[in-house]
C-alpha cells in the first residue's frame, strides 16, 4: 500500500497514529541534526520531521539528499508540532519519519510550485503537468469537475439523456471555418470536425429523444482572439415539443441551480431584454448589468445647434461616469486618447463636468449653454460630481465604442465584482446579419434558426428587420449560452438556404440528410448550448478560460507542450493521398 492517508488529511486527533504518506517534496529545510520536508499531493501539504535522535541514520541520510519534486513514500508517527501553523489545515501536526523510500527523483522544476509562481505563462504551458501541481491550477480543475457534475446531475434529474454524437462529420455551419481530417479510405475526401453537434441534436429530436444534452468538444478554426480556444467545450442541449418559453425556463433553472450549488448564491427571475433594447441601453448584446452607466441618447437635445460634429452624426450618445468630475484635465485627456485608440476607434470625445454646485462645464461650451447641458445630464441620469462622456457617429460603431468605454471605466472603478452574478436573457435577435466583406446577409445564429412567427414574409422586403426565435444567456458581460427554436419544416428550411445564398444543389449536398429527415415527422424543437469553459471561469470569479482547461492551446492555437500542430511524414501523406506543394 503506497499510502494510508493523503497529505491534506491528518489532524491533532490523529496524534500517535502510525501512517504512511506519499507525494512530492515541496520544500526541505536541513539543519543537519534535523530536517523538515513539506510533502505535497493533490489534497494538501503535510510536514515531515527527520530527527537525528529519533530517526534511523539511513533515513536521515536519504532525507538530506532529497531534491524538490522528488517522489517519496514515508512511514512514521503523527506527533504534535512544536510551532503550529494556523494557516495550514494540517498545521497542528507533523510526521516523525522512521522509513523513507525514494519512488522517483526529479530534475529541478523550471519554476516554483507555489501559488505565486515565478514561472511565466509560456514556460508553465510547456510544462503544464508541473503547473497542474500548483494549487490554483489544481483547484480550478477540481472546480470545473464540480460544475460539470452539477450540470449532469441536474439535467439528468430533469429527464435529459446524455448522448454522444460523432466527431468525424461533415461541415456544420456556426460561422467559423472547419478543421478537416483527410480520409485514408476515401481518397480525396475529408471529414470536418464539428463546430457543434447542431444537426445531430436536431436529428435526435426527430429520433424521438426529446431531451438531449452532451458535454462535448467543439472545434472552430477562427482567427484567434485573446482567450479563445480552437477546441472548446459546450453543454449542448436540445428539446422537442417546446416553445422559446420552455427553453428559457428550463435553462434558467439549470443556471440558477449552478449558482446556488456552486456559489451559494440565490438569484431571482432573470431579466429579459430584447436585442434592440440591449443595444440601445448598453451598446452591446451581452450587457454587463452589475452596474449602471446606461446610455443616454442625446440626438434630440444635442443636435441642431452649431456643433457640426453632432449635427452630422447618426447617433449622439453619452454615459454618466459616477464621481468622474474628480478626474483631472490630464486624466480626461488620457480617456480621450483611450477611445481614439484603433482598437476602440472613436474620432474624439465630448465631455461635461457636473459640478457640485449644479453647474456644468463642458468641452463644447461654445455651442451649448447650461440649460442644454442640464438636458444631457437628465438623459444620461448624471448627478452632480459625475462626468458625462459623449460619443457620436454611425449608430452601431458609436454604440460599440461607448460600450467599450463603459466596460473599461467600470473595470477601473472596480464595478465588475467577481462575486456578483447578474444573469439575463437577451431575446429577439435579428435573424440575419449584414456581412461587409461578402456584402450579403448571413444567419446571425445559424441557418436552422426559425424566424419569429409571421416574419418569414419580411425576408424579401426588410431582411435586416426580421427577428428570430433566438436567445442568449448573458452573465456579467459575457455570453454564456445561446440557442434558438429551429425550423422543422422542409419547405421553410429550403427557403432559408435559398435566402442565404445556397444553391439547391449546395443545400442538398451539405444538408440533404437533414431536409430529408424533416419529411419523416420532425417535431417542433429548439435548444441551447452553453460555453462550458467560460461558464466555469465566470462561476469561479475569473475571466480567463485557459486557467480552467487542463491542456489549453496558446494564442496562436499551438499546444506548446506536445508541440502541435506539426508536420507529418511523407509516408503518412502518401497514405492519405495528400501532396504538399510547398
Ligand atoms: N449550435 C449552437 C451553437 O453552438 C447552439 C444552439 O443553437 O443550440 O452556438
């Protein structure tokens, strides 16, 4: 038997017990006549003591030869510790060692295995197996396990069945490129890895499995933005015989259960906000509603004076920064520079100081008097002591810019509190989205999403205004889930493909199987998928998903530990009938 206890387990009630422990050497302190070793495993750290007077000579010798991260097994007696450490659960005791076996040696690790390590991101990724020995990483992985178990238990208790769907499939459009896998047995043909199990879960509904879920890897070959992974995990769900309301209630239930079970937080009914409203009030379809600073549209009160910048703008919009009047001129100039950075892209920023005496001082005093500015304050809900920041220009761009400023300021002011959870549903998304590059409309969610009842006709005349039966679950400024009620009628699905620019041949080649299935009694159905990595990170009070993935890829999509992707050898290429023209 390698161990009788773990290293996180022994307490003063265990004093005098004879125990065997195993683990890694975290630290040694060698005083010659006495040596102390901190022994670590997944469960904690226990202090070992080797004492010249009480431990055998050979044992003393081995103890003084131990290096960091050696793997050892010791047997000894639990004794009371002289200088207790109240910060450690095992801090009242130590093990007086009588036997020691070195199970394996270790090279000196490239970084310290402490909560605050000296290792940079790159080196920790290269030696991720060592990084996982650190408590914060370990805790995150255990936390993730807790969340996934809670999800499984909850959904299972509601009659959902977890069903696996294949990874070697044909393209499913979720708006990204596919990762492809060449088929050796079918020359010149390729599988695609699923961007999501979308079509399969719909087929399961047609198969009568009316409540499905799966905790599943999805693969999307996207240009990597910070903190995106080319492979990530979804909690993928689908239900038959449901309307949007049923889906929202079911998954609000799941989310509420998780917040309670994992975070001990009870939240009331989730607010619902239409996409249009979210854009108007927060400039964002995933608003962080933990704090105010809502948008105030100022067209009416700021246009038609002599200020041409505003007169020529489609939208003039502002936010009140609480206490912002305390900013110095220099600080405000810095803010202006911030919004002018290419990543934000504003041309400039107008500001109004709301003085304590009720007067206003703005950067456009030439054009606006106190009465005008009072109206701006009213529209942005500014109080004395606040600073109103105003941007203008094309509606969508300006909203995005002001939203970026709102989030940045909230972050700086500490308003984005990790232990506050503010979930909401954003509903009534547009069905289509204009794509500047291809100059045509794309499905905003995916092509299987149904338009709101009676809106199919609008497709011809006002495609941009057609609303979909699509919804997102948003928490703390992040989209944590999204889904829709699907089309289940072949004729409508064909029309949709046609509208999205698929020729009938293309639609048949790619999705013929689904459209055929629609003709064999497809029930009304809909679903949702949660991004598990992000959900776990947010519940864990953090925003970096990489920290919650055992073996993540870096920002260039590489696994630096196994060094992938990598070339394959000629022989393998030949077998796959692939030629590389480099
Ligand atoms: N398949 C969708 C996605 O991955 C989710 C859904 O519609 O259920 O975003």
